[in-house]
């Protein structure tokens, strides 16, 4: 969603900001609190975020293990690398990245 459409965001709202390959997206923490697991594409990269110790991919019920630097699928040893980002206030993220998108589930 474009920032102009995200009127519900207050300037002091905390967002998890991600910037990849020139694309930027702010993920409001209060939305992530409700959903805990999210899938999104930023900069052509598929990103899966999770706060628990394992992830269950709902389509085929695969279980991934969460490690500090990657997600691991134990059956094949496939790894998904960690996507860097940081938490900031919405007003700061938007000021620094005015072309940002805002995540909506």
C-alpha cells in the first residue's frame, strides 16, 4: 500500500523497515503482532518473517527451523537467508524513504 493510503499510521508508530535493491517497505509492528508470520516481496526477494522457534508453511505443512542467520528446512538442508531491517518510528522511516510501501496483510 502507498503511504498516502495508510492514514491509520501515526507518526510515532513503530515499523520494521526493510530496504532491498532500491525497494523499501515499512511493516507496522502492531500488524506483525497480530500475524507473526508474513510473506512479502521486496526488491525481488521473497521474505518470510517469524518470531517462534519453528515455522510451518501452511500450503504443504513443511516445518522450517529458525536460526539467527537463516531459516533451515531440515529434510533438504535448504537455507533461506535472513533479510536485514530495523525498527524505527514511522515518521523517520517515511522521511528517509518517501517512496516506501506499507505492508498490509
